[in-house]
C-alpha cells in the first residue's frame, strides 16, 4: 500500500512540486534531490547562526549608537535572540505536527524578515532587544521544523549522516558572517547588517517555497490540543535516549553560547586584535566543518555512540589543557585559536550525533519532540552561556573553565544514559 505525501495547508502552498509515493511505515527519503535537500536544510539552519554571528563585529557600534552603559550589557543583544529562539520552539513543534513543516517554516521565515527590518529601524536599546527576541522566536522554526523534516525522511545513522553534511555546509556561515558584518560596517552603519540579513532570509524563503513540498503525511498530522501536546512532551521527556542526549546537548550548548557571548570581548579586549575576529571564526568553523565531514563519512560504519562519546572525552581533555594554560599565564592568541578551534571541533562531532540519537524513537511526534528538545538545549544552554559570558574578567580562563565544566557534566549524563556502557553499538 502506498500513499503520497500531501501538500501542506492551502495557505502559502501553491508552488511546491508533488512528492514521490511513500511506503507506509518507512522514511521516504528526501522528496527533492539529496544534494539540494541537504543544502536547503543547511540554509534554513544557517539563518539563526547568521542572526548571531554577523552581529558580533557590530556590538561596539551598536553600544555607542544606543547608549549601552557597559560592555557586558552588549552581550544581551545575543542573549535576547537566543532566549526567543529557545522558548518559541515549544510552540513551533506542535504547530509543525498539526499544520505541516512547510507551512510553519514559510510563516516563520516571513516573520524573521520583518523582525530584522524592525531591528534595522530600532531607535532604542529596549526596542532592539524586543525585536531580537521576536526574531529569535521566528527563526526557531528553522531548528524545530527542519529537524522534524529531516526525521520525516530519514532516521538512525542515515539521519546522522544528513545532519552532519548539513552542519558541514552550515559551518560556512560562521566563517563568513563576522567578515560579512565587518564588510557592511565599511559601507554603512550597523543597521545595514539587519537589512542584508532580511534580504538573505527572503531569498531562502523563496527557494523553500518553490522547491520543497510537505514531508508530513496527512494521516500523521497530530491534533492541536492541550492533551495531545502534553502527551507529546511527556513521551519526549520520558524516553531515556531523548531525555539523556537532550540534557547532554544542553550542557554543551551552554559552553557554545558562553563562547559566543565572550569571543568578541576576548578578541577586542584581551588580545587587542579586533580585526582578527573573522579569522577566529573561520578557523573554528573550519575545524567544525571538517569534524562533521568526517562524521558523515564514518558514522554509517562506526555508529553515533562511538564517535560522539569519543568527541565529548576529547572536549574535556582539551578544555582542561586550555584552562591550565590560561591559569598559568601562558595564553597567547595563537594558542587560544588552536585550542578553542579543536574544542569546537569536538563540540560539533558530539552535538550532531546527540541530536540524531535524541530523535531516534520520536518519529511519530517529530515536531513536538524536536521542539521540547530544542527548547531545553537552547533555553537552558543560553542561561548557562550568560553565566559564562558575564564571568568574563579580561582573560580566557572563564571560557575555558566553562567548557571544562559543561563537558564533564555532558559526559556524566551520557554515562548515566548508557548505564556506563560508552561506545557501544546501537
């Protein structure tokens, strides 16, 4: 018995091509070409990173323009976006399970365009923060509905492979975004960055509208009710792998957001080389992209657990070395870039596989599960990141300590989840 993947709700749904037939109970694979599918997934996921990373070179200019009192307060421009991004995922998941991935993504990306325009015309710090929260809330759909869309098409190691390749392409954004922000500042003020982000978001909206059909089957749509949503949350949080790997991801995301909050001040104030911020991101992103390329090639043979568990241990070891170097007073710019890039490479290997393992048993409620997992990892990760960022004291020690603590916690959670049997086959 076969069934076709239906298009989404009538609104915003006239241009996508019809998908291929699907065998009941099995993931159908991508409804468009594999390369284009991965590229589109990466582009959707990149919108959130673009909303954060392109702002970093402009933080001092925004502070001067809007009268922000202290340098650490500038971090709230990043934090406001991340909090909106995390909290709104709870809404996007049930909506994606009810109305389809396509409809939710189209409306949300459209809202993201509007949010960036609002940021561009903001006349006060409060209005800017409000627009950033709204922008984060809108672009959160690109995390929830996109992961659910991938889960509609793949599961297990194939899903990990798709996510790894998507993350590899996605890593181009951190390479280009700070340089993009610095380039815009050469020709315009900081408001120009938001205008360009709005334009790029509109381009991706158009690509998605024209090419991507709905991946949620009509008979898989879930009713939008409090009971059903609460049941989905309960199922997500009661599944051992979903809860365990979500909590492990949360700890690692806390370290990542601590990095995003701190790196601009580290490059500007600690090392006095603001012009090298883009280089720092390029080196770090290159290591993360290489790690995800390696994962995509090896995960089908070695499995998600062997790779991700080894990566977490590597992150802990590298962070311990980094902290020792910083506390001993031997930190240099070159040493910081190398150690931090290697640490972030381990982060990329771990989190891409953690996401796939957390979603393994969630096929029936992929949207809701992705929203709960995303809300937990992003929101609580952002809170941890604020603590790490606000601990900045002019040195790299707080950041290195943050990565070490978060890595140890993540490793402990994984050990409990696996009942002490690390590296085992699925």
